């Protein structure tokens, strides 16, 4: 009886399973069911953080309208605003739940930015939960890891049957 050669199937199943796990976590947002708030005003930069990720912390006119919190913009939102002249008024929409901690500070994540006068959307970030996408990824994870388990089980049982079918294991070949 020959050994079963499965090639690269175990590695492919493992990496597909990892990708599905990553997709599941990326589809979940802690901002899914939180109410949104809006603040209007021109951008006043409070702090620019460069490092592992780029963040710009701003206030719309003053930070009083947001309860003293700064608005957190990622690099895409910053680029969208930089196209406009200084003192242009915008409408910032953000979830009513601050994010951060002692190291980064606490701020409100901007979900979308609109031009104040025209209402035209210039930036939008998807911060909603996607339960259908999560429901799609979880069975895929289970299927990939079950396939990986089955591959290893088949290989080990084939090895056991090969070692058990030897006539006399003490005789050299």
C-alpha cells in the first residue's frame, strides 16, 4: 500500500481558515448599534500622530460641541479635507462612543465627512456590523479546519496501516 500524498492541501486549508478568521473579525465592529452624532464647523488641528498608523486629531471650531473630545481622522479622511481651502466648513458624523485609552488619548472616530454647503459626501468609513458576512465566514472557518483535521487523520491512519502491515519489522530491507 502506498502512502497518501496530499501535496499542499493542508497548507492551503490552514491559510484559507486563517483568512476566514481575519474576515470574521474585520466584519465585526463595536460601533454597529451605537447612535451617531453630527458636528459642523471648520477644521482646527489639535495633534498629528505619526507612527505605526497615521491619525490626525481635530476639533470642528471648538471641542465643546463633541463634549470635549477630539475627532480622530485617518489618513484618507485627512487627504479628503486637505483638498479644500482653510476655514471650509464640514459636517462630521461620528459614533457616540469614544475610543482610546491612556496611551493614545480618547477621541471620537469620524465615520463620514460632508461638505457643509452642498451636503456632498467626501469621506466615508464603514463602521457598521455585517452579520451576514460574519455568518458566511464562520462556516467557512469550520469547513477549512475540519478539512485540515480530516487530512491529518487520513495521513496518520495510512501510516498506522502501513506500519501494521509489515510482516516482520525486525528484518531489514
